[in-house]
């Protein structure tokens, strides 16, 4: 029987013959074996997918806002996997009765602009509202706001937020989401942009950087894609990703 260590080394050797720059990672990680997290991945068919790291960091960042008042929101839900993690953390939090607000066209992406490059097309990532409702059945404290961003933002214009997950892939809806939610975040609240730093989402990265140009907070880019900021915590712009 070959040891895991030997098989990993072999995988890296073979893999680098096929894809020289592919960034292999350690597999001896506790979080990959977390039973709750594994069943969550299974629920959304992501056991062998490439979103695991960003799912895990979303779960961890929700822990950081446990004592921050305010609602939560997701811009761009697809099948509701991100919203599931947020609702799960909200339901376990005894400090606040948060409501989670989900914004989605349920018709996929809007029309990409030139700044978005050639990867995305109108209508990509389209999923029906009923799929999100089905995946969130175990939770009651959420509201779906169906429509093109920013049309339905008025529904929550009087609210303040502890956590917002922006995941709409393109420049304009990312810009609209950042502009709307940044000013409504409570101190210590977190904004995550799932698309930040992906070469397939240059418009989203640009929209975030433009919004934060004159703000003390900057996006902290994560190694597996995406980034986050903490409202009220300034960060250096030196070394930030730019487009
Ligand atoms: C990448 S998926 C979201 C993935 C999801 N956050 C997750 O964690 O699995 C992008 C979503 O954004 C929605 N979307 C993109 N552009 C939009 C816009 N301008 N207005 C409303 N929804 C939009 C799409 O319908 C799609 O559901």
C-alpha cells in the first residue's frame, strides 16, 4: 500500500508535467476533514469542486462578526450555497435575530461590459428561485429580493449590516453592491467579494478597488480567490491587487 505522502509527491510530479504552473497544495489539513463541512459540501455537490477554500473562509469569517449587530446579505446566490453558510451561522448566533437578505435576478448574469473580458455571457449561472428556497428550507430568517441589482436594494435601505457576500462576477453589479452596502456596514462588519482577484472577473476586482480608492479599508486578497474587508479597520494600499 502506497503512503499518502508518496502518492502526493507522485501527483505533484505527474501534475507538473501536464500543467507546470498549477499550484498544488497540502492535503494534510484539518478543515478538509471537518465532518459538518464535508456534509455541507456534499449537500451542494461540491466535494470535488474548486470552491472549498472559499466556502471554508466564509464560514470562518462569519465567526468574526458574531458580536457585530446588523443583518446579513448576499448579492448573487446561484443555488444558495453561500447563503446557506450565512444562514447557518445566523441561526446559531444567540446575540442577534438577524435576517439574511438574498439579491438575485434568478436569470443569471446581466450583460458583461468591455471591462469584464470575454469569459462571462449574459444568462450564465442562472438558477431558479425555488432551488434556493429548497436549499434554505431549514432556515426561516431570510428574504429573497428577486430582480436586477440594484433595483431591489431599496427594500433594505434603512438597514445596517454585519456581513455581506458579493458574488455577481461582473463590474457594474459589483460596483452597485459595494457602493450600497459599504456605507451601511456596522463597525467590525465584513464585506466579502467572492470574485476578487480572479483573472476571469477583472471587472469585479476593478469595481471593488474603485469603491475603496478613497476609503481606509482595502480588500485583503485571499490565496484561493476572493477577498474581504473589515469596516473600520484600515489596511495598506501597498501591494494591493490592481487592475
Ligand atoms: C457566481 S453565482 C453566485 C454563487 C453563490 N454566491 C454561491 O455562493 O454559490 C452569480 C449569481 O449572481 C446573479 N447575478 C449576476 N448578475 C446579477 C445582477 N446584475 N443582478 C442580480 N443578480 C445577478 C446570478 O443570477 C447568479 O445567481
